[in-house]
DNA sequence: GGACTTTATAAAGCCCCTTTCCTAACCCCT
DNA sequence: AGGGGTTAGGAAAGGGGCTTTATAAAGTCC
């Protein structure tokens, strides 16, 4: 809301760490060049991160006549981050080191009828416990746990205000989780998690304006505007999946007709296939993943039905993505999440063409449409990134009273 | 791009002046409360504005035991601002005092076939000269001239990159105008002009997130995100009018089919009327203004055809505005420009209902949909506001070298 | 006229970032 | 081996901003 010089510091801190993670090891000089900051500022920020043991000095660069550059790298063992991706049918948890490499994974299935908050929380707690023991990490090193839950969330209070798939209303998810999980918790929804993952580590890195299109069972758009996530007034911006693309079109689970999601979400794609070729062997009724995978294979082998289904899907997707291009004029549109990953470049190529047909030429010329380069579950990565952001946020805090340098942290600290 | 503490200062300067213009006279105390700034900061900013003669001290408030509050007010005669709204068929120019009251108006018709850049520039020059003499202002008091021209513009270089209505390509409009006009010139397009007018003086005042929907011959959406205008990477964000709302729908002048504009722009509304009632007496072929006005009157008298046309239009408008609500999650959606002004509250009521049918309940609940309160041509006002912003921007600039306070401008400088 | 209250300005402190200066560290050459 | 030349990195100074605290100014009330 109110901007202060501290926000600049925080943004710079993010930027420097992001750069180090992206290119490790690196030198202060390179960081200054990459971020546009002065050498002095970079040096102090690097110093901060060294103090936090998030990075370490790892030797020197070869020199050709002059003092060699000191190199810093992510201190992979300096801490761990956990990302939790809660979805309709599963809970997926990954534990990352500070280089955002996956150290451990756990997955729990959420069966229909197990969707009470307490049940889901139990799954999450079990999976989190599992990854921590798997990785053999001492608890104190976990900097935080990011949790992505579908629907509308209030990140300040940690409440899941509304989760459409389970009809949750105002579930105090963070409170429930904190009974089992002692680490700092950060809550948001998958749209924003995926967007922040792309912003830090994916195709949106360095962009001031980007749109991250999530294509999964549900679909949505994470908005990166002015270098940061746009949340809207009640943290529900980006609900692109329920925009009407066909007036009086297919019935959507949201109750409306003709939503984008009903044509380009995984169930929508299955329906596209069924309408085109009702008894195609590509169709695996009731199994989205299998069907999408079959389509992907079909694309590669040139199966005409698969090609036609993807083209048909890309037609809707193109018109809808063109909306985003016209409205935001972004540098890049990233197609992310599992459907995009499965269908891959062939889909992107079709989408590019379709968008070009619908968008205005000028904004279109300024926009790249690319596939996400993130190989793992982007929602997990993004959730972990929220935890990383959280850990960095509290760095700048003044330490309590000024005369006595007493402790202000939650633990005792007899200095 | 890169944020610095100076940007904070500029934003605060804007905010304080905005507040003074909105509520004049006012005290430093009130300003501090309204802006959330400390009294000291407000005092220095007020001091700056006093030095610029943009505001003046106008006495004191009644006191009940204590030093009375000094009151400041806009110094209406402290300068003048000119807004130029170039449209397909006319050039509209208004001269404002610093309270943004209209002191003089001029309008020139642009006939078909008069659309060469030189001809349009001549119209603008004539009208600008006219308002200056009408208002009896000495030239030195004009702080700047804002120019709104349709299409895509590069505000830094002052080039109209592309104007679809006249097929202009890369016309150096500011260079051409500066032959005739000695004041500082600021160029942008009407979408953004209208948005900035609403942001400073209209229904979006104080909002962090707002969408300003411009309904005229063309339509578009100005995006206010994080308290400032969102421009996109090539200054063409907000082209909502050419989003596809009906696949394979009506042919648009942009070459595509089914654009929003073709259903809710003035020509689109005429077409809606014609389709519904081909020989209605409401229809004035070839005259958009007359037709829209006739519809407005019809709404008031309960003419069933008019009611049905507006309802029909609101249906498309509702679905399209719902896109904006879902995507941005704004605090307020403002309907602005002449079609909205003409059809007024009855239109807004229909739109509210239609949007509610298409948007998700949560974002919808957080969003108000309102009519613009700006009585005059918002593009003119917005253009003038660009000039005002420009005048304020250059306040903070350091004056040249520090030892000798000599000039450092582009002119010769023998140091 | 003094006491109390409220406003406005001045001073000091803190947080940023940058520029400048100086020392450290390394290469190469003599 | 010992001096230049060159580049890195840190410390200090400087400029901009905002806030809190102290002080001066301008009223009202008794």
C-alpha cells in the first residue's frame, strides 16, 4: 500500500538472491551488472546474505592481471524450504535446498470423501514429516513451509476463504497446520504460486510484465506487473479460467456457461476429444492424465485426431490468451503446469498461431509465448518460494530496543 | 523500471496536490491524515507547492483553544493547463486552471479527407491558440499541453506510432506540433488519458486497483494497478475493445471478428438496434451521437425497443467487464466517456446485473461498478492531467553542477 | 497576564543508494 | 625478488527521503 525506502531494499535483496540462485557461483561485479545496482549496494546485500548463511564464499575467479574476483554461491545446506501443493486429488510436498533443488518428495492421495479440512491437514502433516526425515534435515534448518491451496485465500490470516472443489468456507488452514508443523507457514493459491515460481526461476525472470498461464485441471493466469505479483484488492486477481469465452457455452463447475476452463482445462480438452471423435482410443474416461498423455503421444506420431484436438483446443486458448496480450501488453506469456508440460512445444506452436490471429498486431509483436522451463511441479516450487520470500522479508527488521541489544526472536537468546 | 526514493517523493507530491485540488481549502493536518504522511513531510511538500505558486495560503481555520490551522488552496491563477483530445472526427481543446476548471473551450471538425498529419496539426494549433486568447492568459502561465491521440503512441519520443482510423504510421506528432506550440507537450492515448482523469479527479481517486472502461466510438480499458497507470511493455496495455467476445462474430475494423467493440462501441450499439428493430425511429443512420441520445431518451420514457437494445448491449458489456473483474480484482470499475455518460445510470444498472451473472462471486463482491462523475470530456481532462504531472515531475530536479549554479541544459555550456 | 492547547518549523536520526577514495591482491616485467 | 600496473572490495562521505522529537509561534481561557 504505502511505499517506503525499505521496499526498495527488500526488492533488491530478492533480486540479488534470485540472481545468485540462477547463476551460482558468481561475483559481486556480475551481480552489480545484472541488477543495475552499484557495487557498494551489492556488496552490503551480499554481506547480509553471507551473515544469514544463505550463501557462501567459494573461492576466486581466474584473474588476468588484477585482484581476482571473489565468488559467492548459494549455500545449499544453509537451509531448507518446503513447498506444499494441495490439489483436489492429491497433496504433493517437496523439500528444497536453498538452490531450489529438490531433496525429497512425498505425495499423498486425497480420496473423494476425505476432503474435510482435518483430513487434508493430516495428509499435509504426514507428507511434510516424511520429506523432512527423508532429507535427513534437522528441523531448525527449515526456513519455512509454503502452502498452495486452490480457491481464495487470505494470506495474512492464513485462512482458506473458499475452496470450490471441496466447498470449504473460511477454513483456518494455517492455524490447523501449525498444530503439526512448527515451521513458519505461508499460504497462497496455486495461480500465484506458479506465477512466482516463473518469476523467480522460470521464463518470467527479469520481466517487468508477464502473464503466467496455468493449464491444469483448472486454469488461471498469474499476473506479473511492474516486476511483482498483482494480487488485486482481495487477493483473487488472475481468475482468467472463469472468463466467458463462448456466450451460452459449456456448463462450468462454477455454475456459469462458456468459461475458458471448460474448453482448455484438462476436462475441457477431454470433452473436445469426445466431441470430435467419441470413441477414439485416445480417450481414457475418468483419467485426465492418461488422456492428456495419450494426446501428447498422438501429436508426436502425427495422429490426426490428436492433432485436430490440440488445434481445436488451441483455438479457444488462442482467443483467451489474446485477451491477456491485448489487456496487459506483457513481455512474455508463459504456459505452465502439467497440461502445458505434457503437450509441450506442439501446443505452444499452435497457440502462438492462434493468438496471433486474435490479438492486435502491436502488442502481439512485443510478446513472446513460451513454455515453462520448470521441470517439476511449479506450484510446489512457487510455494517454497513464498517461504523463501518470507525468510528474506524479516531480514531488515530492527532488533527491538536500541540501548540493550536484547533478543527479540521467539526463542531465548541470552547473549 | 528501477525504483528509487525519488519516485516516492514524486508520488507523494502527486498525492498531496491531488488532495488539495479535491478539497480546497484544506489544512496541513488534514492533508497528513488523508495521505498518511507525517506532518513534517506534508509541510515540506506544501512548501514546495507554495514556492511554485501552484497553491496559496488563504487564511486560517477557526480554533478552539490553540494555534489555528493555516489553510492552503489551489492557486487557480497560478498556471494553466491545456488538454487536447484528437478524435476521428473532431479536435477538442480545453484550457484549465490549476483547479482543473475549464476556462475556455475550442472545437474543430476534422472532415474525412483532412486526415493528413499536417492538417490535423493545423487544427490543433488553431484550437490551442483560440483557447489561450479566449482565456486571456499570458503564454508564460501555460504549464503544458497534453495531447491525446488514438492508437499507439510513444510518449518518450512523442511519436504517434500507429493511428488506426487514419492509417498513420510513425508520425512525429510532438515535433510537428512544437512548430506551432511553444509549451511543453505531452502525448498519450485516450484510454490512458481517461484513466488518469478518473484516477486524479474521478471515481478511481484513492483506489489502488481500478479499471476505467472507456465507452465511445471505440472502447478500451485503462488499468490502474498499484495506484498508478499500467502501460505494459510497449505502452499499449488496455486494448480491451479488441478482445474476442464472440468467436466468429461481427467483423471489426481491426480485421478480426467478434471484438468487444463491435457489440458495445457506439457503432456496435447502433447495429444492435438495427438487428432488433430495423426500422426503429430511434435509429439515425450515420449519426452515432443522435442515435445514442435517442436511446437514452427512450430508456427514460420506457420505450421497449430502447430498453431491449440497452439490455442486449449490457449483456455483451457484462460478459466483457466480468473478464476485467475476474482478472484484476479491482476495487472499482468506472464506466466513462460519452456513450456511458449518455446512457447513464440505467446502463450501469443493467451492466451491474450482467456482470454479476458472469463474474465470480468473490471478486464481484469486492468490486463496485460506477458511472464516471466527470462532467466534461474526460480525455481532455486527462490530457491536461498529463501536463500537470509533467510540471510536477520536474520539480525535484537538481539544478546543475553544485559549485557554480550554471545551466547544464542541452544548450551550449562553456563551463 | 499566565496556563494550557494546538500548529508549524527546525533539528536529529534512520534508511536507502551512490560516488569517491584507499587499501588489498594479483599479474607481469625487470 | 621487488617494483609497477590493474582490478576488487571495503570504508567513508554525500545526497535524498521520511519520521520523531524538540522548540517556537499563535491562539483560547481563566
